[in-house]
């Protein structure tokens, strides 16, 4: 039903999104934790900075990435020299753009789930002899887990749909940076390719819908008083 | 003396202070709601840091502002029974009961799971989830969890407040047995005069 080129697009999209979420997870969690639990000056500013990609025109985010991570950009040169990784016009760059764009959603969901953990349960664990690390591992993390997973699923879905920053930063290279939305856009430029547009769009709808349903189920599970295992 | 407490702490506009010494048995901190009784318990437990003063239980100094002693909560060996139970919702009753027991040093444990469930009549609840328990059942599990952590003393914060009359009687009998059979020093917070008159060996007025 799908052509090899279309399968390639889907596989690339899943790879880019998966890497984007996995790579940004530690940062997203750290930011969520800081915003949920931290008491420091500039918290509001950090909050705003994290949310910036949500409201900035994606093309601006892509342009900023180009300046920072391009071959002559400071971050780009650093990545090239120390890790030997080039991101410009590569699928890794698409993952980077997707990660930046997904970060606000991930941080937001994770932050809410951390804030929803009853601190009094942590105090109870402490009074029973648990160290901070153990309280985190046995109380905070398991209770926040559904929300953390929901954040990851949302981030994954957002990454699948990422278009503007990606095409600005890494362009539209078949097999390298042509992800699902960019492939749909490309197909729209070619007369007579309505079939491909329809197929790819349906796949995009299905993937997005599935992600939203999973995320909603996880969020409800986090909200409702728990009765079963966390997962 | 079991409890030697002389502490103060400012919380916003309020100043919370207590100064008392008490032998074993059940010592009630009695006073109106909002007098800071729970904050006092939290300071003894190590969950809230006093601005000044000293806390010792059974001769062990837990906090001494002048000498810079401030044992973290996890090392104070307090069995804290909270007003609202605070059972861990993601763990079954058995795992709630054993949470502190597993963390305690073997030589500090003085009760087994079987003894605790027998003492409290909760053996039939072990595989249940906390949210399926009644208020009285949850409070007995909370007491069991505190006892199994191998505490040197108990802190009880209005453990009857969220229970109906029949359950109150049931938990009250459990507390009397804790006091008389286990001979654990207990610091007990309440605003209910009848409760205090029945349970307390001595009463400290707060607020």
C-alpha cells in the first residue's frame, strides 16, 4: 500500500522523534524538577525561556539553531570538534530541532506530575528512615511516573509533527531530513500526488491520535487515586 | 525523662513554642486548633527545624541549636502516625507496613510483621490497596507501619480526627494498648478534651 519511499519517511520520522525525546528527557526532567520544586531567583525567567519555542515562530527557532549549530556556529563547531557530530542538514539536526520544539510540552506535563506528588507522603517516608535518594526512587518517581510518561508521549507526538524549525535548520533532504510533515509538504508541490498526500496525512493523523489517547490515559491514571500498579 | 523539649519557631506572624519534660507513657499536647501542635510534632520528628532550643528523647539529643545538633528525620527513630494516615497509595498494605521495617537496622527492629498485624488485627488486609481501606483500617495500618520501623518513641497527630465514633473507640483501645503493653513513650496531639482525659498520663497545654 505504501511505497518504499513512504516507508522510509515514516521510519525516519519515528527515528528522529524517538531520538529527540530520549535525548531531551534528562534535560526536560531536570527543568521540570527545578520549576516544580526549586526556589530561586529567575524561576519565572527560566519558565518563560522553556516555553519560548511554543510561541516563537518556528522559522525563528530554526534560524537561531542555524546560527548556533551551523558549521560555523559556536555550538555546531563544539559538537564537531568534541563529539564529531554534525547536525546541520543531517537527521541529527532534525532530532535537535524536534527536541527543542517538544521541550515545552514535555517540561509542562512533567512539572505538573511532580507538583501533584503529595509532599506529605515524602515526609512520611523520611520519618520511616528513608534517605532523600530513596524517597525520590520509592515515592516521588513512582507517583509521578504516569505524568512523566505522558510528557514523553506528548513530546514524541509533537516531534512527529515538527515542520518549521526543521525545514529551516536542516532543509528537505530525502532519506536524511525529510520527515513526515516535510514529505507531505513536498508531495503537495508535485501535481498529481494527491494519493501520497492522503496516505501520509492519514498516517500522521493516526499517529497523533494514538499519542494523545495514550497520554490522556496516563494523565488520568496519575490523577485518579491509585489502586493498581503504576503501570 | 523520656521527652525533654524546649523549642521555639516563628512561622509567618505566629510564634510556636513549647517547654516541657515528661517521663514515659502518653504525653498529650493539648490546645485549640491552629495553636501549632502539629508544628511541634514536626519539629520533634525532624521535619521542621526549630529556630532555637533543644529536643531530647530518652536521653538522646535529637536537636540542640547551641551545640549545632540536628539529626535528620530518618535518623531520629520516631514512629510518626499522621492525622491523615499518609499510606503510600502505590503500595499494598504489606509493602506499606514493611517500608520502614526494611530500612531499619536489624538490631533496631523490635516487632515482626506477624506481631504487628496480630497486635492491630490487620492480617486480613495485607494484600489490599490503601484506597480500599476504611478510615479505621487505614489508621491501624499507619500505626503498624510506624511500629515496624523500630521506633524509640511514637508521635501521634490527632489519629482519631478523621474517624467516626465507632472507629474512634476502636483506635483508642489500640492506643491504650500501645501505651500500656509496649511501654513506648508517646507524644500525642489533640484538641479533644475527652480523648486527652482518657488517654494521657500528663497534659501539656499549647497555645
